[in-house]
C-alpha cells in the first residue's frame, strides 16, 4: 500500500500542477494604408531588430558617431528635414561630413527615447519604424533648446534607406 501511495501521490501532483492554456485572440493586423499601391492594406508589427537598429541610429547621431550610423544604412539614404528645405539624397560616404556640418552649432546634443514602433504594410518589403524622442540641444554660445522629434525610419533587409523627421517645440 505504501508503494502504491508513493507512486499515486507524485503522479497526482504532477497532473494537477500542469499549467492551463488559455487561448486569447490577438489582432494580427490593424489600421489601414490610404496611399499608393498599398492602399487598403493593413499594418502588422515589424521586427525588434529593425526597431533596435533605428534607435541605435538616432542615438549615434547625437553622439556624432557616423561610423555606427553607417552600419545601419544602405549605400544611399534620403533624409527629409523637419522644417523647410528639400529632401537630401546622401551617399553613405558623405555621412561623416554631413554629421559634422549638422552638429556645427552645438556643443552637444542629448536624446532620450520615448518609444519605438516598427510597422510593416501587408505585402510590403520594408519596415517603417517610428522613433519618438526628446532632444536637448546645447549651443556653443551657451544657450539651450529642447525639442520633441519623431523620426520615421524606413528599412529594407535591415538597412535604412529613408528618414523623415518631424519636430515640435517644448514649452518649459
């Protein structure tokens, strides 16, 4: 009898302690694209790798680290500035000079990431990563400025080919 109980009790404990599986319905897609050849298509989540690459690019720019930035870029990248101006189509080889030029008025720039969201349009071959962040700019003349930025970074096969930036002021 003791042997039987020693066998039955662990077996019952094992069966009773098995985790219960509960199915939950999750939206696999959401939203809708209204423009271009993907009109009417839904959005799905992109990869964490693309999200991480976009954040790394945003932070590398603040550190003037064009070498790290170049690791994530295709041979040519199109950049749309937040205010005025035309899109800049830039070869990767020109990146160090451009970063140096854009940083010219500043002693330093500090960025704090708020969020990052990678999205793909169903049937597309690229991911659009939105990175929202706050940027504190410290000018060479001693003044400071804080702005809110959203970079929409487009990646294909893990490499950035387009960056569109929006900016908003911050009331202190």
